[in-house]
C-alpha cells in the first residue's frame, strides 16, 4: 500500500525563442493535449452485457477536464451517451435491480446526486446538498443511497474588536487557526468540520444525516444483506489527527444509529465489502510499523464467528481495489507488479489465479500505473486498457486475452507518429539490484545517429511508472529526445523489501540506480553525451535536485515541485504529522543531522548544472517556499537558474491541460537553451 498519474509551441512564441516554432507535422503537438480522452470509473451490469464508464476529455474553451457517462455493449462494441455537457459527471453506480444509474454531476454549478432511469432515459437531480457528496452506495433494495459529505462545525473567533463605527471599513478580520490539519493541497485552507454519512431516498428528498461524531466518517460503505446496517471505514480514535492512518472498520445500525467497532489494531483497515451471501466481510489493511511502505493484505472476516483470516499473508504485493465474486467463494483484487496493474481472483481457500496483467493507467500526463475494473455476476471482467500508444479505453478479458471495446483516441492519435517505448532492466552499480525502466524513442529513430537524453524521474517516492501512455513523455520524444524513465529502489510494485530500501534513507542509492540507467543507454551508442538532461516532479524533483548536487554530468536540469530542505518541508507541508512519523526517525529538532544529510539544500554548494525550478503557487504538498529556497541558494552560488511559478496550481500542476502544456514547453525550452 502506498503511504499514504517535433513539438509545436504555437505561433505566439510565448517563450520568446524562435527555434521552438515548428510547422504542423504528424508528431504529437502541444495543443493535441486537448484532443485526448480516457475512460475510467467502470460499472458493469450483472448480466455482463453493458459496461458503464466515465468518458473524460479536455475542453479547450474552459481549459478544464470534463466528463460524461457512456455505455458500451459487451458484444457489439456499440457506444451510447447517457449524459452530455461541459461539466463533470462522475461516480456512476448501478442500482442492484439494474433499473437506475446514480451519479454525481456539477451540471448546475455544484456537485449533486442525479438518477438516470435506464429504461425511459429520464434523468433527475435528487439532492440539494450544501457540500459535495462522495462515495455514493445503493441500498440492497435499490430504494436509497448512502454517501458521505462534509459538515462544517459552528465556530466563532475568540477575539472580536471593539469600537468599529457604523459604516466604517476596517481590515479583513484575522483568521484564527488551531487545527492540526489547517490546509490541504488542492483544497486550500480548510473549514472546521467533519465528513459524515448521509442517506437519501432514491426518488429524491431531504438527505438524512446518520453520523454526528467529531470524526471523519467517510470512505467506502457496504450494506449488510438485510439492509439494516452498513459497514464503513473511519479513524475514530482520540489521536486521529496525529495518527490519521489508523482506520478501523465499523458497523452502523441504521435504526438505532449505534456504531460498533469491528476491527481494532494499529494500522489502516479499509474497503469493507460484505459478501453477496451476507456471511463474510472482506477488507484490506496492514499492521502499521511506521515504515515508508507496507503491503496491504486482503482479509476475510466471518461475520457469524468473528474469525478473521488474511488471504494474502505471503503475497509480496499490495492489494488494491477489491470485489466479491457473485457466489461469495472468492474476491477479485488488483495489484501493482513491475510497473503494471494486474487483476487476480483469490478464493476463500485455494490457489490465486491471475485474470489479466493489462489493466491500464487512467493518468495520461505521466506514465504512472493504476486503473479500474469491475466484474459481472457471471464473472465477465471489464477494465481500463492502456498502453504506451493509447490512454485508457474499456476492455474485457476473453480466454485470458484483452479485447478492446472502445477506441476513444483513434481520431486524436491514429495519424500521429508516436514514440516507441521499450522495456529495459539494469543492475545498479551500487549493489547489483535489478532495476526496471523504459526508453521512449523519437519517431523515425535511427540508432546510427546521436540523440539528446532526458532522464524523467517519478514522484512518490513510493510509486511506480510503467508501460503506459504519457503525454509528457511523448511530447519530449516528439521533439527529438530519447527519454528514459525508471523505477529506482523505493518504488512500489516490486515487493516490500525493494520499497523499504529508502526507509529513513531517501535520497540515497536510488541516485546510483538512475545513473546506471543513464550509463546503460550511453553504452548503446546513440546518446549525445553533451546533451544529457534530467527532470522530475515531487519525489522526482527531490532526486533531480539531489543529482545536480552530486554530479555535473547533466547539461541542464529542471526541478519540479521539489522538497529541498526536509526540516522546512515537514514544518510547512499539509500532512506534516505523517511525514515526520513515517519518513524520518523522529521530529526535526531531535534529528537535525539526519534531516539535513538527506536534504538537497545541503549540497547546493556543489551545483554547477544550469537548473530551473517549476512549481504551482498553490502547492501545499511541497510548498513553493521549498522552490524559493533552492532558487535563492543557486543565485547566491552564481548558478544559472530560473523559477517558473504556475498561478493557482496545486501539487497536481497538470490538472488543467494548458498547465501540462506550459510545464512541457518550459522544460524543453530550458534544455534547448543549454544545448551545446
């Protein structure tokens, strides 16, 4: 489990460099980002004949992602729209009787719950909520929906100023903060309150609040078979703010609203799923040992006897999304393995079976793994299928082979010459540890020629890249670069030991892994050693800053949304209790030497590589103050540097398509500027 997806820069030449203006070609262009689509959020009918999904696209007028709900026929591959419009329709959930589809939509300006009657095509908004609903779940009788929603707490300022005359204009009142978590990346400064569970009639009406405690009662919800109670995951411990990963499974009696604790251990227990026969409860979790990574296991609890068993005690991968088989004899689950996402079927007793290893990523900016799946009552499997040449489509499994049902990007990418991507394995120069990576070759690649090399490093740091479509990688390759991306030690999808090699040890020998990959490509003879470039975001930004402090081999570097000083990071990032407890041996003031030894700022005196920094101004995960520290330090050192600030952007800089374009364009411009 993670603790804790030839370029044309336009005729305007916004970057002021004429050599970046290219005629339209058959390679991927920056503006093509707005033509890309991808599928996610799958729900398959019980008979397996129809798959519902969210079809996401980029709207060029609003510079936003929009999504509508579509269906595709399992046999004919015929697609049909259920919703349309320039807004977000998401979280589609079929009713148990198969007659209606519930979903959330922003079509009226706020997130509300809608119902689509599948036989008549009628659609109605059934809620009028004051905040955004999450995790909608049908009751077994298809008569109501459960969801979670934030409920603000009544607060008042402890100080009020006297003497203000009527009609006077004074400064805006001071903001009083005393919460542990007072701001969140992508959400800004938070309001006091908690997420509570609600129920609403499926035909519309007023939502009824089910929980009232001063805890966040959110996440996946699963009904008992009789519909009289439901199971949910929450952290209801007194110290939940400082130990926020310690979720338990709880049972809520809907009549009495009594809450009973089902699990009780130090560690996250999540994703409760009651078996179709009502006898068992499946969930995921692990015992928390305060490491940077642990494998989430799949647990089964007998609701009659209370006996609990792990079905994956020796499985050295982390269990992801889970779903019961219709006969209650086993559970389907996804997991990441060597940069890919796989789907397995695990019987309650017996041998595990791999269904497919081709679940594709639903992130198209960078090649992170991930994806969605669903299983029908008859065992038909639908999932997102993506590869290095296409973002996520809908696919099924037939006799162990993936069959694509949709071709969402046939028009956008069908006539484009894309980078071919090749898997490589190297043995780290540090200790011979096997490291996996991928090489993206420019269109019309000729091994007898010399090419610039871009090393692109993933974030996390516990995350993984894989053979998935990446707009950023493809755009860099289209400009004539060979692009190398790797999963150095500390990445997940290779087992617990591999991920924990960076526990209290990051950055460290992941640097050696990356340099070994660069050396391996140079040995192939087609890399121009005078044109070596490096970039990465978040954890990749940390490693990029670390690299330029430990070697001068790169011609130029771009450090995106980095951590530069671990002490200031822990004391300014949004989830600071987690970072202090899990990434370090203790609080900064008790371990100053350790923090600084792992901080790129400690090695800024070694930096000679021209280094640009790029961060969102509203980033609260790796606050822009980290970027400013490194920028000013590099200026003091006389290093060629620049800072690119993305207005209103959080840690997920590329949430808006134009920001993805900006990121790629500035990185390429910096590399071109320093090409020898």
